């Protein structure tokens, strides 16, 4: 039931702190500074010898795969490829035998993801599912996996499943990292940081009222740009997808610095750019990308954890998010973007939970 919320999407956005707690629960091994997974069905020795990981999925799940790539490569030092399941199923990439394949999926029923995993399994690779729906087709087909425990997601736009996928990928990264190069101390620190995420997401949700006002301002725009770098490049893609699917406004997500290779031609007074610019290693770089958009008269909505006067000067709207380490930022910074798409869709009179032309799970090719 809606429990007092107007839509499932809004309810699910607000359920994220709880969903994240559920995804973390029972999975932290503080004594050994690592994570625990019951269903991988592979021994630590087998997992230790993995030397490539393929992450595959569709839509929003493909975005969390991108976050997973940044995480696993940085902290576990394992080479990762991210593949659209619809492409992977018909490709024939050369893969060594010690490659494992993760299918990422909320529903566990996405036809392309299922087919891609089956094809990889047929080739003799271990396949694992990172899935929300217990007993779903993909969960049953995979050799093992991890459940998200996000609870039922009913709104067509994926929200709590996405952030749960990201936190589970962070936990998997901790686990794989601790099998390899990550020290006990570094593992412990990651655990402490991961534990703080649900509260940070709770805090991020307090921007709701402000985001509603921003949405009212831009509800008639016909184009949006979403720009972020590194861990927040996937956030930009995800923000743009959320806006497209439920408010029917064209939006493009880009790595912020790619903008000057083409999309900057779209910038004008009618095209808002959403910058995801929390404090971190690429802050100054994203700032200069933001200056470029400002210089061309594009209105800016900045999502940041930083108290920087320059941002306030050049951005029309500044939405504050709490500070978390970079590897966890995608989970926090996506929250205002989910809310922005929700409020814009609502203001435009769109059917938020059941957008046109879309189904909750895509069980056809
Ligand atoms: O159930 P899945 O995670 O496999 O679904 C994949 C995509 O169809 C899904 O994420 C889709 O992009 C959502 N509507 C995005 O909000």
C-alpha cells in the first residue's frame, strides 16, 4: 500500500534509508574487516583467482554496473567490463576462463539480462545474480548471487533498487578487495563509512521541498543536461534516465568534461544543466566545466556537499547533500535527482508510477 504517499515512486525514494540498512544487515564482518555473502557458491580460493569481472544489466541496473566498475577497479584492483545485456547476448567477446559474470537486475526477469547470463554460463563462466526479487528467473538461473533485500519496488522508475545495488556493489568490493590487496585497516575504514550511508541518505531526503520549487521553475524545459565525473558520471546518466522516463523531457547524461566535445552546443538559456559536484578529487575540474556552461548562459542546478561561494554565484539553484567519501557518493547524490524527476513529472501531469510505453520488467527482447 501507499502508506500515505501519493505515489509508489515517492514512497520508494523515501524508503531508501531502510532499504540500504536491509542490504547491509548481516553482511559486515567487523572482526575480519570484510563483508559476508552467503550465496556466492564459490570458495574464497575460487574468488581469489578471478581475474576479470563482467557486470551486465539494462537501464538503471546498467548504471549501477558502471558504479561497480569504478568501485571494483579502485579498491579490489580487478579489471571490470560493463556490458549492456542486450549487446552481450549476441557478442562473442574473448574471455579467459577465470572471468565471472554478474547479472544486475531488480526484477530478475529482464529478458536480455537472462539471455546474456545464459550465454555466458553456456561458455563455462560462473554467473552470479545481483537481484532484488527472490526466486526470480535470473536468481534461479545463476550459479549463485546476492539479494538486495530492498523490498518490493512497484514504481516503474527504479529508485531504491538502484541505491541498494550500489551499496551491495560496495560490499562486494570490500569482500573482493580483502581477498586481495586491501589492508585490514582500509577494510575497517570502508565498513565505518558504509555504515553511515543510510543516515546520509536520510539527510539528503530533506531537500525534497527545495527540489519541488526547482522543479516548478523548470517544468516546461524541453531539454536537460546532467553532468558529473568519476563516481558521479553514472549518477548523471541515471538522473537523465529518470527524467526521460517519467516526465518525457529529453535529457542527456554526460561525463562533465565530454560536454566540450559536442553537447555544449545544446547549451542556451532554455536548457538547464544539472551538475553533480560534491566535494572530492575532481571538484575543481567539474567546477571549470560548470563555468563553461555559465559563460554560455545555461541555467545551472548544482548538487553539492561543498560550501563554495562561487557555486552560489553561478548556479541558479544549489541543492545540498551531506558529505560522504567519493566511493559512496553515487548513493547520496542520486537522491535529489530522483526527487527532481518525480516533481517535474508531477507538475507536468504525468503518470509517475506508470509512465507511457514502459513496463516494470521488460520480459521481451
Ligand atoms: O529489473 P531490471 O533491473 O533488470 O530492469 C532493468 C531496466 O529495465 C530498468 O532499470 C529500467 O531502466 C527502469 N525503468 C529504470 O528506472
